């Protein structure tokens, strides 16, 4: 069993080394993504520097390179422990994205890959964790705070619902997210970081009630997700 979990981890790492942002940036601009904007090989940097379509393509690639090894691990490598196999493969994909061997272990932050991994392990818990991270972002107005809370919430849920073989990969993913965002988190603590009022921006762009409507909908979804998890794993 341990060997198959390790194989799932390695498989994910191989897939994670495929930096979609680098492929898209080379194709669109002829430059390495590490030479563009912030230098981060992720959707946000590509979308900011090259436009919506390249950014969307980057996101799609990052999601796919996480989903594929998770599916292989869950249904073929270790089907009797499906969640654990997907968790280890997802951890591997994030490690590959953040620390690609071909680029001297300097990669991205792994937010999209982490979210995809959570969803592949348990969709309801993954979506609930993302909504919690979103609430934290809305309240604190710092994107980094929400990013760290996403895998952190999933790790806590895993401790109570899914067991240690799922919990530990997401504890590691929480640590990785903290490391990736450490500079921004430090600036947040000092009060010098860039604040982003997502709800205000949404109201200005789509109408003054957009944020309120979104919060109501997300709260209803939250309640349904909590009920589903309680019914299937606790009650």
C-alpha cells in the first residue's frame, strides 16, 4: 500500500512539472513566463500580461495536470483507498508545479493545483474549503490569507472525516501554501500588503447588489455542503 501511495505521489510530481504557463507564454509571446510580469508561472500572471484567453488556457492546463494523476491514482493505482491515492497524487502535482526539477525547483504557488486536488479527493469538502477561503479573503481583503486557509480547512475536515492518509497530504499542502505566500502574509501582518476588496470591485463592475447576492448564494451552498458531509460521514 505504501509503495503505491509513493508511486501516486511520484506520478503527480511528473505531471506537475508540466508548467502550462510556460508553454502558453512561449506560444503567445515567444518569451518565458518567468520573464513576464511577476514571473510567477500561474494563471493570474499570464492573464495580466497576455490576456484572458492565454490565462484561461493556463488555468485549464493546471487543472488537467492535477486531475489526470488523481484519477489514475484513485481508480487504477490504489482503488481500495481512492481518496488517499488522489490526495497523494494531488500533493505530487503541487510539488511538481511549485518545485519543477527542470527549472531548478523554482515554480509557482500551486493555488489552482491545490484546489483541483481537493475537489478530486472529495468534491463537497473541496468546495466547502474554497468557500471558507473566499470568506476569509472577503473579510481580510488579502488574497494570501484565503489561499492558505483553503488547504488548511480541507486538512481539518480530513482529520475528522477522511482519515490520516488524506489529512497529512493536505497538512503538507497547507505548509507549502504558507511558504509560497510568506512574503505577502508578512506584509499583511505589517499592514503594508496590497488589499483587494473583492466584493466592492464586484459591485462596481456588475451592480451594487452583486456582492450581497453572491454572499447569500454561497451561504446557502455552504449549508447544503455541511449537511451533505454530516449525513455521509458523521450521522
